[in-house]
């Protein structure tokens, strides 16, 4: 039987049509153009995946280009973080790293071409006057009183703008578009503004900066980008994108829009994310609750899971809201396959085996991952004093409680069957402080000759060798799946005050002392956790990546 080919998405259909028609000699060249004014987020994952994967599929190339046209908000910190995020996701631009600022000289020349053709003019109007001149979607715009300036005057004024003769905001360069166009972007858009802010790459060389709409398409053209792929919010910018290319008579890059990645319980506005950071609702851009790539990486989301999420959600023409449960399902799939199983007790209570030889320690053979037998096993110390989860003991058990209770037997994972004989309570609080059990020496895992049957299996750690660890339990950052969609309400009203709970003194098996930042584990019966950047051998720190329960309706 022939393998069924996956149907093409609409961008692939465009590309294959271009290839069939011999456009650009069949060459495919894409680019990922982030603005270095913040950290990349879940929405950027889709853009990165589309641009790099499509180029890869058709034997093409992908450039990384920073659209750094606004020095007020941009910084090299963001440049470095963006490059790190893309590499972590598994993509490489093979040295094709560019910046819009590389083209400031060429863009200035393009502006002169438009002035020479009578298609651009210097405008002295204020921001408010320009806004009024543009009209409304239902009413045409009106001409600026400076629109009729001569080509010579515009040349002179634009050069003087560049040379710093005028204060910030005194003048702008505008294109002569169509003031009757229903597309507001075509109504004499601003091309350049005066800005004396220090640029992170060009320093103080330039006192005028191009607007994004002017720099974007021309940068694509300069680089010979064949397919300029961007999110749907730029669809109304496309006529202007094409107009500049036509009037400048330059390489005809083609802009194609796709639906951006909108995920429930997540926001992708850099302005709103910055507000969360600045107001201290999160610890920073890489807080594990943040929808940034840095935050998801710190939480323990595998890069493979994010790529798979992008693949499963596909390439759409219309905006839609994707369930966060699908993202979590993709994360679990990868971690279930790859994460080492370890024992960690998050809410410990001491368990004493009263008939275990005093001072004895054994090493128990424990499998690392039943899904990956090639990972082998490890040895974990076992003794007569252990920690188990407090919830695994009940004084008066319900009928279907198969864990530890007076008179009941359970198996300790990879060790022995034990039976509860007694327990000790704090007289002041009534809380159980110690559980006393006996064990059956002949019931050791792998060599059980006892004939006993235990319905429940508990994880544990040996008290003498246990490592004191901090565990950060995360819930969703917002209580509403669409926190920015409620008219008249601030999205901050939906910040979840219970999104982080810190367990200061969890007890984990001794091998986790050397947990490396980013290493993922399955804490048996508790969930998937990742070692945090704050982790030290003296005090390991782990972040909850995902619970074991899969709540995606298309999952298990």
C-alpha cells in the first residue's frame, strides 16, 4: 500500500504553484523577523515553525532578521534571548543573521526614490492633525497642507531631518497614497520620523528611523525573500507592502498571512506580558507560568513537544483559540517517553519499620523508565526509616482505599510488602507524625516468595539519605481561558493568585542532588517535574511541568 500523503496547507499550495510556474527559478527563501523589544512567546513558536519547516521541506533557506526600527523599546538582551530560543527549539539560520538597521542607508535611498517620483513628502503636521487628516473608515481622508511641496523642497527638508536640524516630532516623511482608500494604511502613511534615541546597534548615527511598514517589505526585498510569511494581523498591511515594492521597482517578495497561535489561558501581547513582569505578578520573562519560550523551557516543556504542538494545530487562515490541554498533552507524550522515573515525597510523614534490622541499609534496584528499557535501572537506598506521602495513610480508610491504614498491607515500590501496625499522633494538633509497620523479608521485589498480595504500591525515600528539596507547584496563570476578551474588564482581574505554591521541604531520593537544570523527571505518582535554574546540590529545586492526568479530550 502507498503511504497516504498529508494534505497541503494553503501556504504549501502557494509555494508548489510558484515552483510549478518556475517563479524565482524554484527558489524558496523565508525569514523570521522578530522585533527585539521583548521575549518570544507561544505565538512566535508557530511563526518560527512555519518559516523554518517550510524552507526545510522545499530545500530552501530561512533568514533571521531583527526588525530593529524602534530604538526606544529595543535591547541586545532581547536579541540574545531570541537567538537562544530559536536554537533551543531546534532551528538554525546558518549564519544568515540580519537586522533592518543593516539597511538604514538603503532604506534612506529608497525614500529618496519615492520623493524623486513625487510619491513622498515632508509633513509638518502634528500627530493629532495627521490622525484627523486620515479620516475614518467611512469617510475619506483630507490632504495635508504640505502635500503639495515641491520635490526639491522635500529633498532638502528630508536631508535636514536626517542631519538633525529639527526637533523630535517636528516633521515626518509621508507617502502619497490614496486618501480615499477603504484601507486606512494606504492613506498617506508615515515613512520616517525624527527620533534621537540611542540605537542598540547603530548608536547615534541616525536621527531618523523608518516605520515598520516601510522597512519590512523593503528588507524582505533586499534579502531576496520569496515568501514573506506573517500572522493574520498584517493582512491589511499587504496592499502597502505591495505598493512600495511596485513603486520602487524592487525584488517582488510576496507576503502571505496565516492565523496566529492563540492558546487558552495564555496571552501573547508583549505589552501585557511586560505589565505582569513590572508589577511583580511573575518573577520575570522566564517565570515558568509565562507563555514565553523562556518560561516554558524553564518549566520543563520539551522543544520537541512545542514543535509537535505547532504541527498538530496546523496552518490556518482564520484566527481560532486552541485548547491549552492539547499543548499539555504534547508535553506529556514526550515526557512519558523520555523522563526518568524517580521517587519524591512532597508532603512527608515518617514511616518506621519496627522489625527491620537496626542500622541496616539496602540498595534496591529501581527501573529508570518502563517506556524506555534501554535506560536501565539505578540503585536506591532503603532503610528501616522512610518517608511516604501523608495522603497515602488513612486512620479510618474508606472501602476503596488501597493504600496504608491500620492492619492493611501495601508494597513499597521496588522493595518489600509492609503492614501497618500502629501510628503516633501529635496530641496538640491531632496530626499523624509517625506510622509504625512491619515488613515481610521474603517479599522483596524481584525475589518475592511470600505469597502475599498487596493491592496498593507506594513510593518512598529513605529518611537517612533523603535530600531536602524545594518543589514549585504551578497552576495556570489566569483563571479565565480568554482573559483579554472581556469588554470593560482589565485582564489583570483574571490573574490567578494561587498559580504558584511552594513546597519548601519535599524529600527526594539522593540521586537528585546532582539534578541538572532543565533535566526532566517523572516523580512517581505525582507528575512531571524539571530541575530549575535555581537548583543547587545543597538544595535542589524542581518545577511542576505537568500533572500525570491528561485532560485533553482528544488524549487518553
